[in-house]
C-alpha cells in the first residue's frame, strides 16, 4: 500500500488544514476527510518520519523527530496562512494539543481517539497477531480497518520489532506529558472517542471534559481504527460542518 503524504498549498489561501496520523499509522487514515476539502483550502496530510517504510526504519526514528516534523509543518503553514485547522488521530492528537497551546494561529482541533489514558484490551493483541500473520477473515472489520491504517511494511522476522520498544516508551512518556498540559489548552476542540476503542481507555473522556474548551463526542459502535457506517457518516458530516464554517 502506498503511504504518500499529501501537500497542496494554495497560493493566497487564508486557511490550511493539517492532518497528523498516529503511531505506526498512515496518511491514508484521512482519505475520506480530504476528499471533502474544497480546492481553495490548503491541505497538508503529513507522513511522519519512519512511517511508510520498513520495520527497521521505524526503529531508527524517534519521538523528537516526529515533534520537530510537526513543529516544522505548523511553522511553514503559519508563515503563509492566517488560520490552521488540525485533524489528528491517536498519537497525532498529542502533538496537536502541545502545539495549539503555543501557536495562536491554530484555530480549531478535530481529534480522533485522544489517548489521554491507555487501556490495552485483548482484542488489540489479537488484531496485531492477525495482521502479523496476515490471517484476517473477510468479515473481520476491526482487523481489516487496523491493517488499512498500518503504515509499516510487514516483516515476519519477529526480532526486528524489538527496536520498536523505545518508540512506544516515548509514546507513554508523551501521554503523561499531555495529561499535565491539557488544562492549558484554550483552542476550540472536539474529541471523538470510540466506545469500543481497543487501546484508549474511556476514562480519557472524563479527563478531556475537565477542560471547558473541549467538546467530547462518543462514537458508540466504533474502535480505534474501525468506524461503524453510521459513526463514519456522522464524523464526515461533522468535518463537513467544520469546513463550511471556515
């Protein structure tokens, strides 16, 4: 699968949309959203370093590189646009919260599966094994969705994945940091949390609601990657309303 970032900077555009995927993810996660963006709005759907490549490439990257990459994208868009709207998933939301506290040009946040607190459920590990062994049944929507959002080339050499441990330890540290700064976020934000999320604890909702600038919407039949048909329709309609109000 091709994991190419999309960058369409429109000359003279006042508004830009920045999309940021999660850990081991892909810009393809946002394809349905980007198709709704009018041509006069700039779009940058970023591919984080070490993604879209092999297992060893992911091992060699770092949280610092991702943070710098996001910072660079926002600085670039800030230099040519009046407002930036950011759409992010999972780990990507952590970068966004940090940046929105510092950059007043970030006008609004549209966040999916904000991992303020993790709860790794058995089905997450089961799904990971299905992807690793490429054993996904046609009716397994959860695993199929996870595979479509997986941005690393598959490798059957299990020992190569040991190099991923530092990346996830960095992620856990970033989550702890985000919990500390979350009260300082004043940018308008809507967080869409899934009831069936196999990685993010629903207790994240209570943490998010403690900030009056954050509206929380619960997707009743969706997971971390998988969106039920009605939930996806609702998400896309909500995104369309955001676009229409820009």
